[in-house]
C-alpha cells in the first residue's frame, strides 16, 4: 500500500466555507471527504466576529474528520474571496552587460523574479501573491516568449500580479490560527479559474465570471495570463435581498427559496405554488415559482448587463479579438452558477458561447458515488488550490508535498516556468 499523501483544501467565502480532503497515494486525486458550511463572522469581506468565524471553521473541520474517521492531516491549502484584490502589470529589468551582448541563462530569469519579489515586499511583508509572466523584452525592442539562450545586453520581464489586501490576509490568518495551523494561501478567483478553464481557453481568450455572494468578479484571460480583472458590486447577495424585500421574508428564507425553487428565467415556468415563512418566522405566506423567477431574473439580468459592458470594453481594448469576439466566450462559476437555467439567461444577454465552469481535468480527480455533489462550481476553488499547488511542486520538485523547492536545470525548466504561474506567500 503506497504511503498516504493527503491534501486538505479549504475555500473561505463570504457566504460559505467549502472543504475537501483528497488522497494522491494512487496516482490520482481520490476525494475522501467534502463539506460546505455557512460562513459566520464575516460581513462584506471583513471579519466582524472572530469567535463566530472560528466556530464555522471548527464545524467544517469536525464534518470532514467525521467523514474520514480520523483527524485531518496532510498539506493544508486555504483560499478566500474575502477582502479586496488588485491586478497590476509590473516590469522588471536586468542588465547583463554594458558592452558586448551576453547569453540569457536560467539564473537570469530567476533573478528577475527574485528582484520583483524584493521590490514588492521590501520588509518581508506577509501577503498572498500570484505571478504570471506576460512576456520578455530584449534590449527594449525584441519581444520573446523564451529568452534563455538568446544574446542581449538587457532583458526585461513583464508580469501580471494578482495580490490580496489586508482584509484578505486577516480572514485567512484568523480562520486558520489556532485551528488548522500553517497553510499555503491562495486567492479564490485565481484558483477557481485554474480549475475550470482549459489551457486552450486561457491561451486564445476567455472571460471568467465568478458569481459570488458579495461580488461578481470578471477576469479576462488571454495568452495564458489574466489581463483584466474587475469586481462588480452587484452580486448574488442582491438577488437574495430582492427576494426577501418583495416577498417580505428573511434572508435565510430567501436563500432557501432561491436554492430550492429558483430559476434564472421566468419564461416557460409553470405557476407552481410555493409556501414560505414570513418575517416573524411563523406566518405561512404563499407565492408561485414564476413570480419568484421574475424577481431573480430582474437582478441577474442587471448583473449580466454590467458584465456585457466589460466584455465589450475588452474587445475594444484588445484588437486581436476584433469583430469575432473573445473565442472562449463566458465561463460562469460561484454559487450563482448553480442556479437552474443560468446558461439560458447568460446566452440571451451575451450572444456568445456560455458554459458552467466545473473541474476541467476530469482525469485528475475521482469521487466515486459523489461526482454530482463534488464536481460542481461550488467546490471549484478548493480543487483549484490543489491544481495550483501541484503545479508549483512540479515546477520545483517531482514530489507533491516535498517542502524543499529545488531549482531544476535543463531545457524543461523554462517550459514549466512559462506555463505555470507561481503563488508566493511570504
């Protein structure tokens, strides 16, 4: 029996905490346990009650351990969508020689990244960071994909950097402190995209729309790099508020109605009667499925119209898309992507290819008997954490879980570097 190599991956959202335990001892990811619990103690991306947050974390740990029949162990990965994020383009330059041209080596490429990190964290500040190498420029005029082995006096690397804010760090640190211990930290929407988008989509162009509870995050990927990221302040939270206000009920009951009866469009929906509790929690009120769908449709269409404007802005800003649009179209993730007929509404608004984002690499993970529950947009970020982590390990070391990162040599190194984005938590 191979030695067990388990990974515990958690995604802390504004609405819920998702967790999975995956074992890689058989050469693939066997999902041993999964859980989804309500997030408490977080409001608008900020911690309002540390004790309540710790109770939520304790609940998901207890649930996972009950399924496993043992204590959680293994590598711990944590992502979060709480707080604020920035996407920035940064250029780092390295002069090889003042006189005759010299050959660019692997050490030069690594030096560029080391210099970038030193500039970003001069005081060794703790932060979560995703780096994407956009392109290299030799002597200010020659753009290349791989500079190694080329002659130049100066090489520059243009990076796209995604970074979490102080609010983000507070959430992930408080959530893990005294409960789970040391962890590798990631940013949810980046992990989400890594799980659901194919390499072809990211290379040719695709828009990732994460329908989260507190924000709708829109990211344009092109040439395997996130070029644009916008957060829209209208989200699934507003859909729930609309239901609660119109039907005069609580947010909790509105969420139950959305998950049980909600449909993204009202056309062709039968007027099936629905009973629910009023604001007092006791009085029985009545509505029907068509009317509920009209409430949902109105706000979702407003969200999608905001996304459509961004989509059009992207096509104008990047001439490569021209009149053909963005080849990969729209990929939806987040809790909102699980709503019935969400693709129908999105296709109606965007007039381009639309799909629901689920784990793209179906050969990498198995969840015997629970595929319909696990391989959904709900757990995508948790799987994405593992995918990002394994790419890092493959880049530096052949063994998942080996902590010492060894710089490889040979022609395969740059290929891994150029295809893989690194996540650094300093």
